[in-house]
């Protein structure tokens, strides 16, 4: 990823660089939204469940939110590219 942000890219790739940056922001935003949601809501809902099940649900919730952030950002990036 660090290579994609170097200043050696031709001028024609600026749209691609913007798309990549937007996707990175989407992934980070999805993670930052998913983590507190998983820790607060999911762990609260599964308080009486076994610990392994609660941990797995938290991990899957964060992963799903991160993936959703990427999908939303990718859709926005494609829309901007048009």
C-alpha cells in the first residue's frame, strides 16, 4: 500500500489514487464503527453465552462492518470515477 501513495505515479493515475484512498478510509471507518458496536451491543446480547461464542461473534461483527465499509467506499469510488 505504501507504494501506491508515492509521488512517482504518472498524472493519469490520480483518479486511481483517490479511489484507493477512499477505499482505505472506508475500511478504517468500518472498523472504527464495528468495534464499539461489537463490544457494546453484541457482547451485551451474548452475556450469558459461552465466552468462545461471544468472542467469535465480536470478531465476525467487526469483520462484517469492515467489509461493509469497504463495499460502501468502493461504490462511492466507482461513482466518482464516472
